[in-house]
C-alpha cells in the first residue's frame, strides 16, 4: 500500500487506470461471455 502511494506518477496513473478498466471489464465480460456462449452453443446444439 505504501509503495503504491509512494509511486503515483503519470505512468503509474495510466497503468492504474488500465488495471481498473481491466478489472471492471473482466467481471462484466465474464457473465456476458458465458451467457452469449451458452445461448450460441445451446441454439446450435438443440437444432443439431
């Protein structure tokens, strides 16, 4: 925690923003991907 607060430069800020976006996108894409995959897989599997 102290190290993160000690190194808050522009580069670190950008990396922090990217990390936050990745963390926010990961949980959002996680439920979205399985939902789309399940729907897409269920449709072709059911038709087959």
